[in-house]
C-alpha cells in the first residue's frame, strides 16, 4: 500500500510540474472581491425573492439576516483554512487535508451537487426573465445562447473572467443606487401609510412561523456562494494567504448587507406576497418603483449580472473538478487536464456546459434547494475542518485560541446545520442519494476501502 501511495503522490507531482497543469497567478485583491461579488450578484436577491417572500410571509429581509449570521462565521472559517492550506479545491481540499482523503472526497462530491448545478440556476433565470420580455421566443433559446457565451469566455481564461466581472459589478452597483433612490421616493410619496417593520415582522398568515423562516433562510444560502467560490482561485491569486481571506470576508458581509437592504426596500414597495410569477417577481417590484424605465434598467443589469454569475460559477466548478482530477479522485486524464494554450480546465468546463443544457426545464424551487443542500454540507465541513486542524491537530488552545478555533467555527457549524434541516424534503432525498452514489464510487476507487484514496497534494507554490 505504501508503494501505491508513493506512486500516486509521484504521479500527482509530475502532473503538477508539467507546464500545462499550472494555473496562472494573475489575480489581486480587487479582482478577487469583484469575482466574489459577480458570483453572488448583488441582484441575486431576485433569484429567489418571490419564492422566499411568499414562503416567509414577506420576511425575506429577516431570513437574509439569519443566513448572513451563519455565513459570516463560515466565511471566517474559510479564511482560516485558506491560510493553512492554500490549494485549489475549496471545501474538498480543506476536508481532505484535515480529515483525510475519504471524507475529503465525499465533501467534494457533495460540493459538486452545488457547484455543477449553480450555472444551470443562472441559465434558467436568464431564460425566464428574457422570455417575460420576449414571450414569442422560448426561454430555452436564451438559456442555450448564454451557455455558449459563458463557455467560450471561461475557456479563454481567468483574466477575461475577471475583466468581465469588474464591468458587471459596476453596472449592478449603479442600478442598486438608482433603485434605492426611486424606491424611497415611491414609498414616501405614494400617500399610503408605511409599516417600516413589516419586512421583519411579516404580514401574518401562512409562512409567519419560525420553520417557514428557516426554510427561507436555507434557500437564501444560494445567494452567498460567492465567498466560497473565491477560495477556488487560491492558485490564481498573487498573494493568496493575505488576499483570499480578506476578499472572503469583504464579499460575505458587504453583499449580505446589500441583500438585506434590497429585499427590505422591495417589500416596502410591494407589501405583499401575491406575485403573478414568483420566479420573475423582480419585474413587478420595478414596475411599481420606477415604471418602464426601471424595468428595462433592471432587466439589463440583472441579465448582465446573471451572465457574470454563470461565468464565475462555471470557472469555480471547473477548478474543483480539476483539483479532484489532478489528485486522482476523478479520472485524471479528463478532469486533470489543462489546455496548453489557455491554461484552463477545458474538458471540465465543457462537461459543466453539457450538464447545464441537459438540465434546462427543471423546477426552479427544487433546483434552488438542491444547490443549497450541497453548499450547506460543504460549509459545515469547513467549520469542522477548522476545529479538527487548529484545535486538535495543531493543539492551539488557551482562551483566545479556543474562541477562534473551537467556539466560532462550532457556532458556524450549528447555524448551517440548523438551516440545513429546513430544506425541502425532496432536496434532502436527492442530496442523500447523490451521497450514496459517491460512497459507491469511493468504494470502487479504494477497492472496497482496503486502500487509501489518493492524497490532496499542495500545488500552491
């Protein structure tokens, strides 16, 4: 077994030392922050606004605050693990280093449930919103066109992704400023009484209980996946130990507060939950706040942001797949391949595109919950990895270290676990079924768990 392990490690190092297997270090702190923001998309509020608002009796803002609390603790844990293990692969790599390759593989396997489907979420939303404007064109036409565009940009390289991300984030921030101004003007000038506490108290009736609020918070985890995506770029950051943790915290807190503000004002503009189309509820809010002008501006900024999020999502999942392929967890010849010309994992990028095309038409509500299932499991494992690595392996004890490396990540773990239990039952069944498939694959990979799974190597140098 030791000889086999040595052979695996030597082969992995040999692959890493080949020029085509090295990612380029080109991203500074601003690019990392903008990448995270475009992944999260400030206007991603409207991905799930109608669904969550209806399910929580109009308390989307309160649901966002609960999710933000959980995500902040988890974001801190991601920063700690990046400093300890600056390698691509996100939660997969962190769990592998802390708990061993078997549990690391299962974490990565569940993370794929989140990452592989997230681009599909963006394509689906683009199709739905544009179909609302151009009803004569089927929504799938817009979705497929976007898939082609996003795939091409990702193949060209990460610098192109970063440049497009910067432009899209700026457009989104300009729109948010305009929306805030028009929403305040509308709410204070329409002559109707304003209940400023309604977005937190709710409108009563179905959805006003705690379980519904937590279910909404679980779905809203989808909005926070950008900070996790930043960790997948650790091998393309110029100063990963400093910049990746900083970018993760800035993006998590900054975007989370924007989500609360936008959803709060949206509920004040339209204080109800009776939408004509829950998936495209943003159009109805914009129509009230600013009429035709704001609808056109919103659609332009929203579609641009969703395209940007799809670009970032596909870039991230392709790097997770590349990391798992490079380690031998997935077939190395396919997933561990980088294009000699573009230095990007072309085969992984194309695979994600094929899956997105095949998945067009899936129910949006269920898709959101499945993606959140994978994300919450990954978040939970990163929090546990901090405890395992720092508190137990490195034995960093004492009052301050106990607070940093035991209490804080434990709170993050409990919060994410609490939200996880509120997911749709169908999503949990699908997620556990996916886990079962992963266990079977791992059993084959390790010959019935008689040999150790391939190790995650350090390619950060």
